[in-house]
């Protein structure tokens, strides 16, 4: 069948080309039969980080060095370099061999992917081991790039910067628990105080305590009490938990609590609940009876008890109000530090939303029009917003057209899942669900029969659900007016008249007025207990 189609195309092309005076329509027909040459996408200047940790060695490749980091490749190998450093002072031969093998593969991957720039860092095991410099020298020859051995203070700072890049206006203490060490550092907005490093990483504790949780408990209490003054500054604030073992801790909590969103970043637990759970995990790990432990990699399972022990002592000493888990840490902090200040101060959520808007929307400029149009609507409708409400609304505008390529019957559901599970930071779980619901209502409609089949709404207050419905209804009016075309919404404005909200069309676009637009605008106005009226001219 394919060969017959090719022969037919060739025959038509020869027939058309043999005519001396070809009609424009025939020329168009001939062009339509030519195979379309799709120009390859210009490759972005990718950037990679090789992270040689005490437990794992990892390569992460990002699409570019921007405020909205997008990992395009992520691979880790659990080498356990710090397994015996506390007792022997050395990196083990077997562990070194495994790590060098991983780095050899990473170098090959970097070449295959034509990565633009590579940064490499090493943490506690390499800085503490006597043979650390020897290993780093071999690793540098293998990878072909300089490896920065982070001091404890620098590792703490980069962890803090990672949290700053991935959490909107953080305020509390960051704790980065690795295999070899625990870094603690205070953050407030973009301000970072001096940090401390403690030998309380999972592998370090396991080694120093000779695999005894009772001995480890004494070590942890002594080390935490030595920095109790700094930790007490976290009272009534947030504790930000960074590191793979604490992410495993969060994963188990999500599964056992039946939480409806399986996203680690931004997962929040009240401090009292986190304390109870840490104590329970420690007891169950000791008896090897923790349900859902199969969700954690085998190499991390023995470390869960030590991570729970450290969490327990931090909460009892610092007395935070909540524990928030962050997947943004040292690697993201390293790249965030390299950005110009004008990019660092950008809102991380809005930067990510703009990137998605540019990649997926029909006309990215239309989203900016929608931001201004909803600004005018909120003012005319006299609806109050907090600063957080406003940033979420602006983000929703930027994400409002990213689902247009999906089948019309499923745009609402697909966009809901894309946003809810999106790989971006600087947003809470409640914020994710709000944005996803606003987009869902924009596509599926706002009637009760069109409610999404999802448990996610339970994460929002009724008021937030109604705000998402209102925003979705506003989008339905705006997109029907403009057909997602920039420059149209600016030719409409709002006016109040008694209990009426009037949408006025400029004479230049009055032909766009339709009964369907009027119906949707009345539906929107009813949500705020107003009568919606369309006026042309």
C-alpha cells in the first residue's frame, strides 16, 4: 500500500511539472504532495551536575541554566562511599570501584547527550576520608572535569539555596540529610545564615553505632544538643527536610495516610504528626515490620530508622509547626547560585508557568492578555485577593491553554493531571490542586454534573474550590471572545451598574458578540451574585 502511494505521488508530480503554464491551484496540489521537511529543534545549551554523595553518585542533566530548571535525564547509583568512613577513615575499595564505574558511564552519557557544561561536586565522604583526595583525582581524570569538594558550610549554603529556589518565600530551618552528614541552616526569604554540619548521615550513623539504633540514639542526642541554640530559632516556623532518605520517609507517610497526591516536593506534615510517625518508623524498622517498605529501595531501607531518629530529635529540639519535604537541594542550589540576581528574584512558580506557556500554548502572548483581563475583572467585581491568591491566578492564566492539543472530551482531565503532577516548584500542594481545578473547569465547564472524578479536592477548602470554579468560568468567557488570539481581550472592559456587571466590547470588535458569549458571561456573573450584561459599541 505504501509503495503504491509513493508511485501515485511521483506520477502526479511528473504530470504537474510537465505543464508549462501551471495553474496556482495545481502548484499548490504539487507542493502538498512533497514530503515536508521538518527542521530539527535547535538544541538548548544543556547543563549537567555530577553529585558524588556519601550514599549515591548521581548525574542530572537539565535543559538549561534557567530559573525554571527542567531535568531531562536523571540517574543515580547507590555506591555507599561513606559506609565505613567513620570507623576506618577510608572509602571502601568495592565502593570506590562501583563509584568509578558509574562515573565512567556518566562521562559517556555526557558525550552522547552533547551536554553544554558539566559541574561536579563531592560531599561528606570524600572530604572526610583519608583516601578522598586520591579518589577525587581518579574521578577527575575519568569525568574530564574539576570536582569541587564541598565544605560542610558550603554544602549547607547550597542546600538552603536549593530550598529558596524551590519554595516560595521559605521561612525556617533547612536540614539536608545525606549518607555522611546532616547540614542545618536557617533561611528567611532569600536570606541565608551560617550553617552547621553534623556527622549524622544515615551511613555515618550506621557505621559509628555499629548498626545499633540504641547507640545511634545517644550519638544523635549529643550532636543535636550541641547545636540546640541554632535549632531553637526554628520554633514556630517550618523545618525543610532535604535528602533521599527523608524523601523515602515522606513516600511511606503518603502511602500509609492515603494522601491523594503522590508528589514529594512540597509535601507537608504537621510537626506533631511527623514526630509520631518518626517514632513509629523507628520502632517498626527495628523489628523489620514496616508496611509499604517495598516502596523504598533496598539500599535505603536500613537507613530509615536513623533518618527517623534524626527527625525525631530535630522536632523535639527545634519545635517547628510543620515539616515540608523538598526535592530541591544541593544540585539545584549550585545552579541557582550561578543565575544573575534578576533571575534569582523571579517568582519560581511564574517562571515555570511561563516556560510551559511558551512551550505548549497556541499563542503565549494571549496568556499575558488574560492576566491583565482577569486583573480588570477582579477589580470590577470588587473581589478581594491575598498576595498568594493573585500569584496563583496569574499562574493559572499562564497555564490556561497548555491542554489544547488533547482530545476535546479529555482536555479537562489531562490538563488537571499535567498540572497536579508537574515537575515544578515554588508552590504548595494546595496551590497545585487549585491551578489544576481552574484549568479543568475552563475545559469541562462549571456545572455540577461536570465535577472531576478525583479526591484531590479534599486538599482545598470549599472557598478555594469556588475560587477555582470562578476562574475557570472567567477563562471560558475570555477564550470564547478571543479564540486564544492576542490583542483582543484588551478591547473589552468592565463596568458596574447597580447589581449588574457589564462587559463592554469596543466598536472594533463588536461583531464578535454572540449569544454564547452572553450566556457564559451571565453564568460567570451568577457565581458572584451579579447579573451579567453584554454591551457592544
